[in-house]
C-alpha cells in the first residue's frame, strides 16, 4: 500500500474568519481530495478537524503571555530581565517543536505567517532553529509582513536582530508571498526568492439553497423595499477603513433623501468580529455612526465559517453593494468573495490592489487612493465619497450584470482553485 504524504500546517489559529484561516481551509479541502494526511499545529483547534489538530499553547494569541511579550518587545526597549526571559522561553519552545516534529514525521511542514508576522517571536525563532537543525523540508507562506504594520516597529537592536534573521533562509525551505510588493521586499531584505501566489476562491461553488431561504430581512429588521444593504465583511480593525464605510453611507443617505430613488436609506451591515485588542476602535466607530445618523448592524457575533453560527456567506447573498475600503491589505480576500457572489464593490485602491489586482481588468466603484487624517481616522475626501455614491446608485439602477459576470470570469481565471491545486501538487512529487 502506497504511503500517504504527511504534511504539518502551522498557523496561529484555524477555522476562523481572518483571511489566512480562510485560505488554509481552501488548502485543506484540496489536500483531502489529494489524499494527504495533514496535521494542524496552532493556538486554536480547528472546529471541523479536531482530531488532526495539535494545540501549541505558545501560538495562542489570547494567552496573556503572548500579548504581554508582544507589547514589551515593540513598545519599549527590552530590559535585561526580559531578554533573559525571552531566551529561556525560546529554548523551551525549541524542545517542544523538536518533540512534536519527531512525533509527526512530516514530509512537508507548511508555515503560515509565523516567520513574517512576529506575534509570538520566540516561537518563530525556535521553529526556525529546529527546521535548520533537522533540514526539514518546509514551505513558508507569508501573507503579512511586520514591516507593513505600524505597531510592529522594532525599537531596539535586540528585536531588530531577531526580525532581520527571519524568515529563515535555506535550500530546503521554499517561500511564497501573496503580492509583488512583499516579493520585492523579501528579496531586498533577506535575498530570498519567493513565489507570488495571491489568494484563491472556488468559483464553481454554488451556495446552498438555505442561504437564499434564510429570513435575512426579518431577522435583522431590514425593510427589503426601502433599505439598501451595504455589506462590509472584513474584521473590525483600523486598517480596514470602516469609518469610510460609515461616511459613505451618510453621503448615500443624503442623496437618497432628496428623492428620485426607490430606496429611502442605506444601512451598513458588519458581519465580522472586532479583533482582539481593537475594542476601543469599535467603540469609536459606534460613536461616529451615531453622530452621522447611520444605522450600522453589528452582526459579527452571529456568523461563522465552520458551523459556529449562521453561515458567513448569507449576507453576500442579500447585499446590494459590498464595501471594501481597506487602507492596507496583503491581497484582498473579501474582494474575491464579492466578485464570486457577483456583487458591485465600492473599493479604496490600496497599494497591493493597484499593483497586482487592478491590472487584471476588474470593474468597481472607486474611492480613490488618497486619505487625510481627522478625528483619529484616515478618511476619503468628501467629494470622492459623493462621486462614488452617485456611481453606486447608477450601477444599481442600470443593473450592470454583464460587468459583474466579466469580473467573475477574470477572477476565476487568475484566482480559481484550479491554480491552488496546481501549487499544492508541486509539493507532492
């Protein structure tokens, strides 16, 4: 009987609604079809693959030790005692990684974001050491990089020396990134050649009939004839630009109030959760919505992706428009989702979109690529919001289904699951 390949997959969390977790789920679907035995190593267990899940406490971002260490390393220079504690923890984690890899006997170790986003730096450094010592065949996938996050700026040579040693470089380690900007940066900083892969979606997937049958309007007290539903499905963190969605709805409502449209107002539907550590941002958004008289439906607690709550895809079925005002993204998962559901997208042209996605030829409603700071938010100029709001109403009035269909065909060509399957099969030989 032929031996089945054994892969280990490392990430901070599994089965969640962040972009990396969603991309991992697509890979798990394909690996199951390809007959790969996979083992999930992270700070959470996957709700669907609990038997294959190995809980690694150091990767649990909700543990106080992880969040405390992150703030201590990046918010002030480390004290000698912190450095000693760090080295002790790193040594302990080396042994834990070594024991786990000895037990699993993997053909391939796939590491998502641990080497590029230093949320638990000693765990990353310890794993890099063990990989080098064992010459473990490894695929390191970097969805995000610390140098793109303003709160992860090293302020001491001790931290800088660790960050500049990652990701690890060796002939038995392959690297992938999801955009051309990070591809170029990784070469400049570490002389590492990485393959650019992007994100993916199953464009052949047809939502279950119960998505359409769900009493969405009644459940969320939305009037289907008079209220426009604007969906933003991103997590609630500052770089997602949610304040601009609130301002956009306020502008749209002013236009609708003047008459001439079948809708009387728009509502903003937020279907994702407030990320840990950004609760104050969520409270500031609530105050902003109240000041502007915008109805926001905070529905993040009701939705999930793996059976924990309502299906995350229900709001896409009922939305009139999808808001994607992110100021910074590694790629753009929610953009692909909106295109897959054939919904018009109101989009801020963040750098990676301009460089990698816009050249593919999509049609969308642009919020431009410029913001200014006011009241602690990065805001799109009012004139640009008004222009985009009128364009959005024009899209809805003219029902530009041919444009939406063309978007779907373009995305399927560049980001369909067939492309991901080919990428994964490269590591089965």
